[in-house]
C-alpha cells in the first residue's frame, strides 16, 4: 500500500508559506503559522467565517479556511487601510458582506499562489473553482468523494495567527504520492534566484583573463626585472618604451604606457641618459626573441 503522507505534508507546507505571504503582504502585518500540523479525520467549515475552494487536474483536493470573527475583521480592516480606505468607513462586524468578500478574495490569491508553486516544483497543473466564503453559526462537514477509507489520513489542519487572532486551514487531498522517475527527492525545494542575487550579478565587475606574455611564461623572474627597467625607461621616453614593449605584448605595453607619468610626456629624455641601462641592447634582444 502506497503511503501519501509525505506528499500531503509537503503540499501543506506550500499552503502555509503562501498563506503567510499573501495575508502578510495584503495587511502589512506579521502572520505566523504553527510548525506543527495536525492530522484530522475530516475537514469542516467552521464559525465564524468559513471559505472553501476545490481544485482538480493532475492532482485534486479541497481547501477550507476558517476564521474567528475577530481575525476576519482584523484581516479585512488592515487590508483596506493599507489600500488607503478611511477607517471610519470600514465595517466592524464579521458578518458584513464587505468582510466576507474580502476573505474570499484573499483565499483566491492563496490558492493561485499554491497552484503556481506546485507547478514549478512538480510540473503538475490543476485548476480551482471560485472560492466561496460564508458567515456560519455551526460547523459543516465537507469531503472529497472517495471510496477509500484510508483517505482520512490525507486531511491536515494548519494554524495561523495575525495580531494574536487565530485562523486555520483544513486541507484534504486525493490519495496520491508524487514520485520522481530517477528516484530522487521530489519534495526537495528548488533553488530560486532572488531579485537581490540577480541585481548583484548584473552589477558585479567583469574581468577577463588574458594569456601571460611569452617572456613571463619562459622566465617569470627575468620578466619582473625587465618590467622594473621598463618603468624607468617609460619615465624618460614613454613612446620609445612603448614601441619596445609592444614587440613582446602589445596589450600589456598599452597598459604600461598609460601609467607613465604625465610629466614624462612633456619633458622626455633619451633612453641613453638613464644611468646603467642599455636600451639598445634591450631592443636587440627583443628582435632576437622574434
């Protein structure tokens, strides 16, 4: 017998995350959920406000959200205030149509986000009915048509709070287990690159590695000595130094010539004026190398 508990628990986690994000964003308030989910035998619409939505396709199920009256009014009022509605125009009773309709719209956003995340994670698609929100005085039991008595293990209750006021999700899924063809962990969260990461990549400095000059590859120590001598010559005659160095590595020569002191360009002296340095010998050596 296939156990579907792992799949139901993974889907329940997606419902928790989506609900926290949607309600938190809509109200601008902190929304928390319990890290403990409850396994229940059946799901109910419960007072004071219950909202349900069916989804079907590659997977099927039923989601119910139940709100205490104070929690429903809190979510409604905070959402309206964030949109700029005057506080004196807002309802204070959970039975008001405005409150019930606002809760129904939030549920529609939650189920839409969950469906998108399931499609992204599992490549499975489903569609949902229009959510229905009802002000209730007594509980009403709902279930998915199933002849499998073991399907009761697929019901979960998830608990949330907003400003110390409670609301819950009761979730029921058809008996189904998600399994990868390659045997890998199908429930392992995929890595999603955040907008912040993308921006950092776009503005990161780009560097291109160039091959080292031939002289450096042959004798790095001698190349370092030659570079030191080059700086001395460049200070006296940047143009002649650049010509000589270009025979070995034109790109590096252009970079070094750009670093030459500005004063050297207006008051250059012959290379022979540098004591202890035979520039003509350097030119002859460069021609022999080529």
